[in-house]
C-alpha cells in the first residue's frame, strides 16, 4: 500500500496526531544533531551549523506551505505560514503580537532551549540561525517583508520569551 493511500484511510484526528508527532520528530532530529555538533566541535560551531541548516529549511518549507495552501503575500499569510511549518511546531510555542496590516511581532515563549536548560546545557547561540530562518521565511511569503531580531540567544532575553522577531511589510 502506498503511503498516501494509508494516510487517506486515517481519521482526521489520527492525521492531526501524526502531524503533531512529525513536528516533535523534527525537533528531536534537530536537537540530537545539535548535541552531536556541540559535543564534537563546541557550542559556537553548533550555532554555526544551526544557521547553515535553518535558512534552506525555512525557504523550502515555506514555499511548500505557501503553494499547498495557496497563501497570499500579506501579514495574515505570514502568520498562517508560521503556524504551519515544523520549526514553529512541536516544542515551539509562538505568540503573535502587535498584529496589523503592516506587520507583526513573533515571540517564541517555549523552544528547544527549555530542553537544553533542563539538561544543564548552556543556551545555544541561535540568533544567526533565527535570522536565516525567519528572513528566508518572510521573503518567500513576500520579498517586501523586512525581518528584525528584537532579541535571541546569545542576547539577554526576558524570562517569559526566548526570542522575538519583528516583521514589517515595506512599501
């Protein structure tokens, strides 16, 4: 039986559960390879590896989601796409604030950093990876989006958020 045929036989609830598992699996893979890079080459190299991977991942996933759901190019398309990609799913908890027709602010209040912290690890310097990820993501939705990091490790951050990103639609 083809995988698509098998999936078509599942209930809607089973499909949602499977998608939820896939989101967690994405972060499991990411966390394990980051730990390997960190243990082998150090924390700074782990941050560099994260940056190298997340730009292309974001571009590909956002393109697929935009095409599948026939998303537009406005702020609401950006929000919907950010809710549907795996890198804001699973262990990630995104919050959308200050939303209007010209932009929004995305706060990540829970992420893999929480797991790192619970394992006694230092914060992963993920700001460059976040920039690569969110700049590419926003650019796929609309090249007129400007993405700005408000804070992200290794930056200081409040206790209730790991990072925050501003997306402004220019022009």
